[in-house]
C-alpha cells in the first residue's frame, strides 16, 4: 500500500512541476518605469526594452529558459533581468524558486535584497559573490556582491544563472556572436605529450614582464615611484605560464600521478569546469597576501569577446612533473555553462597594484595580459540529453537521502505494525524509542529538512480552491515521502505515527521532558477538565490559520510562526531572538509538562488528528476489565488519551505503546495479575 501511495504521488509530480514562462502581461507588469516592454526577439524568453520615446533601450529576459542551472533544491532559480544596450543592469526581479533556506527558513526578503545589488552594475564588470578578506579586495578588479548568511550556495547559483543568461544575451544581441554548442573533453584523444611538446604546440602560453616594464607601465602616474620592493630592472616582476589542463593528455604532461587523480576526481564532480594551471616565477605571486583559497583570485582576471570570464580557485594541492617551470602555482576553474569556449581566444590578465600615501593610500594598477586558446582537437561537441523534468531532477539530486529515508520508514512501519508487541516489551521500548527519536531529529529534521509544517497544508488547501499552485508543495520529495507515510498512518493508526514517531520537534520535546525528570523538576499537569479545554486550543489555532490563508494570504506565513518548527529545525535557532525565545519556551515547558505544544497548540497536530478520522480499526487491544475497574493505563497515559471507561481517544493518541506494554505484561496488567493469583490460589 505504501508503494502504491508513493507511486501515485510521484506520478502527479510532472503535472505539478511543469514550469510555464511568464506571459507578456506578467513581464510588462515587472518592467520598471519609464521603460516599457517591446516585442519578443527570440523564442527563448528575450524581449526588447523600450524607453519612454518608444526606441529600443535594452533587453528583458528570464534566466530560466536561457540558463536552467539547478539550484540547491534541484530546480532552476528563475529571475527577470533588465539590461540596457551597454549591458548595464537596470533591474533583477525574482520570479520563481524553491530554495529550501528561503522557502521555509529565512524568507524571501534577504534573497530579494541580494538581487537589488545588481542594479547599476555592468555585465562587463567581473562580479563575484562574497566579501574580501583583510586587504584582499583592495585595488582588485573584482566587484564584490554581498552574499546571504546561511544561503551561500543558493545565492551563488542565482548569481551564476544571472551571469550565464546575461552573457548569452550580450553575446548574441550586442556582439552578434551566436551561442556555440557546449564542449567537453574528448576521452578518445589520448596523446603522449611532454611539457616541451605543449610549448611547441602553443598549448602553453608564456608572458614575462621585467621590473623595468612594470615601472614603464606606471611612468607618468602618481604611483611612478611607489614600488614597495624594487628589484634589478632586468629581473622578472611577472614570469607567467598558463595552460588548459582539462584535456587528459595535457594534464598527464604536467601533473604527477596523485595530482592527476585529484583533477580527474574534481572534473567527475564538476564536468562543466575548465581547469587552467597558472604558474608565476616572478614576484607578482598571482594573488595578494590575504587571498583565501576557493575564492576568486584578486590579482587575476579574464575576458573573452570583451566580456568577463569568472575565475575561481580550484582549491587543489598538487605537484607538477620535472621540467615544468617552478614558482607560485594554482589551478583555476572556469564554468563553461556561462558561455566560455576554451577553444577560442581568451585573455588572462595579471594585475599589478601600487599604493600612494600612508593613512588612506590611493590605489593604482596596471595589467599584463596574454592570450590563450586550447586545441579544438581535444574537445567534442556535447549533445545534451533530453532535459529531465523538474520532478526527476529533484529525485535524482536527493536519491541518496530518499533511499535512506525509505529504509528508515520501512523499518519503522514494520516496528509499529507487525512488530508492535515486540517493540512494546519494556527492555526493547526503553532503548529503541529514544534511538528512533534521535534519528528523527538528526536525519529527518536537521539533515533532510523533513519537518512537516502546517504551511504546506495551507498552501495545498489554497491550491485546491484555486488560490495557488501545487508546484511549490511538491519540489521536495523528501518531505513528500514523509507526508505519504503520515497519510498512510491516518488509515492504519490515526495521528500517532507522525506525531509520536516522525515529528522532529515532538521528539525534541520528549527529550526535554526526560531532562526535566532527570533534574527532578516538579511535574505539572492541568486538571482533567482544563486538560480537555486546552486540547481544544489547537483546533482553534488551525481554524485561525485557515481563515488567515484565505482572508489575508500575504500574512499566512507570518501567522504560521505559531509553529516553532522553522526556528528549531529549519534554521537551527539562527533567527531573531523572539522566534528563538518562543521555541525555547515550549521546550522548557516540556520539562515540566509533557509535550505541551503538541497536545495544546500545534495546528499541524490538529490536522493530523482530523486526518486520523480515516482510521479503519481500533488497533490497541482492550480487555473487558479496562476502565472497570482497572484504571492503570489511563493513569499512566501522559497524553490524556484514555477515557475512564478504558476507551482510547485516538485523536490524542501518540502511539507511545505504554498502554500496549502494560496490556501485554503479566506483571503490570491488573486483570492478568488477578487472574494469575486466582490460578495460584486454585492450585493451592
């Protein structure tokens, strides 16, 4: 049954995740006045931009069709970019995304704030995301955009999508350069080469600049006499060697065996990267003293067709073969998905920086450049496979997590189903339940980000009534699988499977209660009458959230902050103090009142209780003596889920198995104890 339910959910995914380009009306509404939307210029989502006089002033385009780079969620981040005819960014708007950190963590405000930084910058500038360390950015050609804390991967992917799409438009519409088919190294080309062969064939390029040439570059400027470490005029300031080592034959001629394996491993993980080895035997040093590995080199830059090429340190430690020039060396990464063609001429520039003055020095720079191009014979045109549907990409990107989750869920279903009486044994339940709850907190919660939320249910309700789309709900197959199992649990057991075994925040509350008992804190439970009244609060909370979702949908996510799940699980308590205080309050309360949030206020718990109405059986065994006269299970039930009559209130049952344990244990169950005594007395 579980397999059928999962297959049904996955079968519905393609329908829900089919992305549609924005209509003309939608794009026109996003264009910033005084500009207006013109006519489409191709079938890939590029439109002309008109000024107030009706003349062409630039271009408007979506990044999704032009550069569908998968985001952290596995789906592309779609943005609307507006540039003028000179390639200057006029506006960048967020259209659609499913990045988990922004969907259920930080909110979209930091993401939109990040995109606002592009306004006024040009595609001709070497834009990078991050903050320079120390003096690394001082005088550098790089233009730094501030990232978003805890969302580094997502904003970097968004940045690369913007660059890739904008560079495509700039090449085609501003320079008349048609997009070339993507290239990959041809594995069938296997040549035995040496460093000398590479030099002879022009695959290695060399540039030498002496100290005298450096002084000549600054002659007549403010910085003419500001060389901090002058040397002999004929000595090398820059002795630069550069070679594209992406083709295996070239890499084998340059690197030793261990380094070659590291390069091949990197290319296996990032097959769209072009790797360039640069060596400097002079005093330039390639980067500044404050450079941090795995970032953009602050003293090197590159361009192709007059447009910047993004460089990044590959963060590899390597050794070269004998005969290769010695000096400061590093391997640079270039992403071919941004339109870079390694077989056409491109320029690598080394920047020389001088400072004039002491307290607030003025920065001046000069550049020394060489032209590189790899041999076309080492590459083959890449024929991309048919693109995967977004739901398939999401499954592919999280396949490891999904397999692990499927194993965990299968084992759990076996335990609480056929194995429930074995699980309920005191010695087993005492250690196995805490182990499962720890796994749920660590793997399901923090690693998999599978904490279900009422936000998902409200979005589904809005979509079902025509107020939204199901697409945003189904991008996360990890949570989808948990939802599927929770719904299956409704039919078999009621709310207990999720609330008792699969909710990470519920598990945190249970451990908080154990800590309170360990510290011998006084336990407080409201009287039975007030306990019932407080249990009704969660239904009122759910009703209020449903009302907000329809009456004021823009405030629905804010209202859903009544759940502390986002704070405790999604962001790991890295939020504003009042959100953290709210989550910690409920954990602290659980130390003296067992699972207070789950029982009294949780709107998701209320929904789960309503879903439990689908339960088709009373799965907890009862005896005629239960409730009359025996009250042991009711007294020990910490959830208040057992009536005085002995009847189970499944809407409040969390499937803890305490009552099953008592029922099965002849030393605890009063009817069994009395029956044993009668047998013993009769035997005497």
